[in-house]
C-alpha cells in the first residue's frame, strides 16, 4: 500500500517542529540569561542587549507562526514534548514507582 503524503500537512508538521525547537532553545537562552543575571556576571549594557535580542527573537517567532499558519501545530508539538519530558523527569525522580508498574 503506497504512502500518501499531503504536502500541506507535511509542511505544517515539519515547520511546527522546527519552530517548537526554536522556542525551546529560546526558553533555554532566557533561563541561562536569568542565571547569569543572578550571578551578577552580566554588565548593565549586556543585560539590555540580551533583553532586546530575546524580545526580537520572540517577535520573529510569533510572526513566523502567524504568517505560516502553524500556531496550533507548534502548540501541539510543544504539548507533546512537555508530556515526554514530564514522564522522563518523573521516572528519574520516582524510579521505584515505575519499576512497580512494570512488574
């Protein structure tokens, strides 16, 4: 049975994944920036530049999602990844509970 691929679905899915990954990287950059601010390892002008760059990145990502019509696809990818990460963290923090469920 041949696999039929809808080009629009493929575009939305792939673009949704790429933008979701960009958002995850952006979130990691924000966390890193906050940690560096807490450690007082950034000068005032560096904080300003970093803040502007992160705001610009936020705007660019939002514009991209709206222009391409993939806001919902990105949300679905992020939700799925969040569930996976939650499961992994739960298994790390509560290994006995997972071992009991397997038995």
